[in-house]
C-alpha cells in the first residue's frame, strides 16, 4: 500500500485531495496546524497536529518511499501585502526544510502546490503556459515562486523527486468567506447579506475559475503521472471577469427575490488584469481535464449557501 503525507490536508483544497488519496487505497497521514475536530477524517486517516516547520516532527513522519503533497501556506495574496516579512518567514524556511527532510528520508515524490494565479504576473499572452515569464506582483506570489525555484533547485542539484502544480483560482462549496481569497464566495456572501459586491475597474479582473474538485483530481494526476522536475498548470483555459460572475449569480438571486447590487471602484495597482492558464501539458501527459463547468459550480455554491 502506498503511503502519502498531506501537509495542510484539512484546508479548502486539502480536504478533497485527502479524500481522493484515501479512496485510491493509500495509507494517508495528514499534518495540520490546528487540532483535529473535523468529522471529515475517518479513523483510517492518521492526523497529526503540528507545524511542518518542526523538523524533528517531519523526520518522525516521512518514511522511505512515501509520497508528500504540500498544501500548507500561512497567508493569502491580500494578507501578504499587510506583512510581507511574515509572508516570507512563515512560509519559505519551512518549505526549504521540508525539501531537506524529504531528501534525507528518501521519499518517492514531493508535490508542491504552488499558485498559477499569482506567480506569472501580468500576462504577455493568454492562456499562460508553464514556460511563460514569471513576474509576480504580490509578496504571496513572490514567495510562492521562490519556493518553486528552491524545489526545482533541489531536484536538479541533489535529485529530490519533486513536481510543481500551479492551480488557477479555485472555488467551491466549502470555500470560507472573509479570508481575502475567493471572489465567487465573497460575491455570494454579499448578495445573501444584502451588501454591494465590490468590483475594481469597469469589468473587474479576469480569472480562470476552476472547481476545487477539479483542482484535487489535477493534483493527484500530477502525483501519479507527472515527471520529476516539471511544472504543471491546473486550469480551465477559460477566463471570466468579476461582472461575468455577477451575471451568473443574478438568475439564482432573482429566484430567491434577492437584489444583486454592485459597486464599481477604481482599479487597484496590484491587481493583474487577466490570468488564464493553459493546462495542455498535463492533459497531454495523462489525459486530465477539468469536468465541472463554472455555471454548474456556481449553482451548487448558491444552493449550499442557503
């Protein structure tokens, strides 16, 4: 039986990844910062409460031949601006330490879940391929990119079997509102609370929204079929503006007799105008494609939010 350690396995994306790993027949261990009071975990999934910056703890968990998926991160793009030093120090040293411990343990593979939505920066062409120049404009994106580069350095110089997955903008029914991440969840919350949906610029930013289940299946595909030392985008290849999302919500809100109000604000300097990912590299590698259309995903989110 394959063994897999999921760091951050109780997060928004991590829960789905953990479930898929368990259903695949793997022996799954979840390492998380918060205590486990989540009924999501079955008794057959081992949970360890701790921080992955704890090197002795990592040594006790990582075993020869095991797989590692790293989903842990202490900040989101919005909060990274508030304290760039915290963004750097709370994330990068722990990740580099993980690479060292994984190498020493002799793991089969490490999958780093990076950010296709932030590491590329302003696009020179759309959709964005993995070979696109990287010029992130947020501390979050800079730290994510630096982590990627450390991982690939470990692969090239000392043979760490590591692969990088770069998801687009994940959304889905369990996304927490009020975290500074997730326009769709924030917009639904605003409508249900009778607040205005804030949009920066005439149409807002254009993003590649991918359902969290599709992100999870993409991460597992990278784990199972990716090539060590490579980067794989996870996206739909379709861009939707903030106003596009609002228009998709209007029909659901109308059926619930709820008005949809928007507030157009000036563009923000730190917002990248558009981000759409080309995922053909992974599709050609193993046949992975996202399966949940955006309107269907939004409909489900609206229904669950009642």
